[in-house]
C-alpha cells in the first residue's frame, strides 16, 4: 500500500497525527519553538517531583506542599498584568531566552537546602522561579500566531497542548523514578540543563511581531506600561466574547488547588512515606488525560468555533464529576483513573479557549489580554493553616488543605456560572 497523502495546507485537521507532522515539517520556526518548550516542560516536572520529595523528607507535612504551591502560584496574580504588557511591548524572543537563562541560574540554588530550618529557601526560590515564568508564559502563548498562519492555529495549539500533556506524563513519571533511584538533587540538575537547551533552540528562531505605535509624549504611565494595561483591559471589556473566554479560563484555574491534593494523596494517603512514585503516577495520569482530551473532543465536536464552545461547556462537567469521584477513591489506581478523566475535561477547556482567543485577539493585545486567566489560580491554593481535619476519603488532611478541601470540587458551579455569563453577554456565543 502506498503512503497516505500529506494534508493540504488548507485542509489541516486538528486532532490528526499526520496534521501535526505536516506542521512540524513545513514550519521550521514553529518546530524549533515547539521543541524548546517540550524540553523545558519535561524539566519542570522533574523539578516539581524533586521538590515534593524534598519537602516530604524535610517536613512530612502537606502544609509544606501547600505553601510551596502558593509560592509558585502567587507571582501570576501579582505580576501577570505587567507581564502581559511586557510581552506586547518588547521582543518576545528576547523575553523567552532571557527567562530560560535566568531559571537555569536560579534552579540549582535548591541544592543548597540542607535541613527543615531552610524550607523558607524553597519557598523563596519557588516564588522567584515562577515570577520569571510569569513573564515567559504570555510571551510564549502570544508567539504562536506570530509563527503560524490562521489555518495552522488549531493544529499548533492542539500539538502544544498534547505535547505539554505528554511531557507532564513523561516528566512526572521519569521524575518520580529518577528521584526514587538517584535522589531529588538529580531531578533538579536535569531541570536546570533543560533550560539551557531550550534557550539555545530559541536563539535560532525568528519571531516577527507587530510593533506598537508610539502615540503622544513619554509619560510615567506609558513608561510603566499602565497605559498599555488600561488599553488592554478596555479591549477585553468591549469584546464580550474575549471576556467570556477569559472568564472560562479563570473558572478552571479556581480548581487549581487540587494539585496540592494530588501530591498529598500520592505521598501520604495512597502510598505511605512516598519517595515520589505515588505523586508521579497521579501527575502522569493528569498528563495522559490532558493529551487525550482535545484530540477526542475535536473528533466528536469538530473544530468550528461554535463546536469548540460547546465542548468547553461539557468539559467542565467531566472534570467536576471526575474529581468528586477522586475524593472517594480507596486506592491509587482508582484515584489515577479519576485524575485521567478530570484532565481530559481540563485540557479541552484550556486548549479550545486558547485557540479561540488566538483566532480573534489582535497581536498588539495578545500578550496583555491572556494573562488574566491566571488571576484566580493562586487564590485556589491560598488557605489559612489550621488543625488537621478528616477528609472525604477518611484520611487526615493537613491544616491548609482541610479548609480548602470542600472548595476543590466547585467545577459544576463554575461551569454553570460561565455558561450563564456567556448567555447573558451574547446569546449567540453560549456554549450550548
């Protein structure tokens, strides 16, 4: 039998493996950009698992994991709007390379932590590392349309989402294996090296972006980026469809505190005194579910705008049911299956809303209008420490987690709220 024909550039189908291959073959700039992201992503998950193991060894407390994730998520709220403005005003290529090199310098400092009295260093480094990523993230997402044609966007975002998911599954699994076999320090070293490789690849990519026109004299507001930020907010307010998509992203981000539970259940509930294997399994299933979700949804719903909106609405309910089931899981393999389906839904929402935003948001606002989706993520994990409480699984859940636990499964309400807002703002844009 002969080889199947390559897809035509006007007939690229998201969710089809041969479309991904065609895009990578025909678009070398995007290929190197994508590969740089893949390499740094796998290092990120080595870092997460390594730090989880370290915190478990030093403290044995779920509270420590919670504070670590707070430190990781907090910069996106504090710096997200400014980072979006920076991504629109300055060279995105320079931003991405600089952020990779900065993280390659910061990550090895984790190796200096020796005892429980130095846990604060971990929190500080996590905050610094995520602050750097906060500037890289909007620049990276805004770059995709600079490297791809309009007809390639769905395939590019599908590929990026699938590869992120696979790297999560691979990185978490390998990170757990490496940490258990060679120690957490090896995982940290691998993470630092991946940033250097990513920066080297990005240095070969040419990114052409629209330059913002300078209007009027220089002012303090323009120097600080406040005028650009206000302009971006005005754009979102005046475009209800963009605002609805950002609201959907924020709705999913509110459930981000579940990541704390994956670590605690993987290291202290399903596996006693774990060394990274339990949380590695759960994070791997998170990645596998996220890889399958968009491909399956594109096959079932199609890639038209209205079809993707309907898939987003359904995805919220899939995630909520899966994580409600996770709260009752008696053993690791059942919990892992629930995590898989939870992130089938989560990835549909994330990839589809990103694709829709890329299709409608002009380049000059693309960096500044996307970051608000992160605004609720940090606060999903910020909870006050308290006394241990009994969770739905019948196990003892550490202080901060005990107060957050009832709120971790709020996706049904968020889904209904998002759908209602979309209906009220623009009936033709409703998900259903």
